[in-house]
């Protein structure tokens, strides 16, 4: 890593910003960070799927921003707690890929490397299908 900057404006998108831009040996990584809690909260169940719609509640805005970056790779880093069940997570990813259409939405992390209380998902996002 050669350097990083917080709250970087995305060229061509007006005032829209990403959380971080990191300078690596092979170019830039544009990062959006998300904290996705699921489970019981104040006696109400919160399903992880709530974050995976094309609306303002979840990650859709970040997908659109990251898919528009040029000169590097876009990643959404999601801190998901507790770690979801593998089958449920894979089902969510498959459903979301179909929902968002012509975007790359590719998991780059490995769930088995994380404890039951937390999964840090690294999702590569780009324009065009994967």
C-alpha cells in the first residue's frame, strides 16, 4: 500500500464520494465500508436480506457508485455480524446478482476464515456482468 485518502470524490459523479481510496502497486482500490447487523434487535428480528434490495436502505447506492469508478477496482467491505450461515449467504448473493442485472458482484473473501461472530465480506463491484 502506497497511500490512502478518506472521502474521495468519484470523477464524473458530481459530489458523490467513496469512503476510502487506497493506492496499491497495481492501481487504486475504491472502498465502501458497511456494517450489516442481523438478528434480534429490541425484540425485533432483522433479516440480513434487508440490505440486499435496490433501495436506499442497503448497499444499492454503494453498488452504483463503485461500478462507476474508473482507474481501479471497486470493493464493498461488509462487516456482517453475526456471521451468516453459508447456505443463506450464498442464496442472498445469487438472488442479489440476478436483481441488480448488469453489474459484477463477486465475493473475494472466504467465509471459513472468520469466527462465528463476524464475517468481513469483500465484494468486488464493477460495471458489466461477471
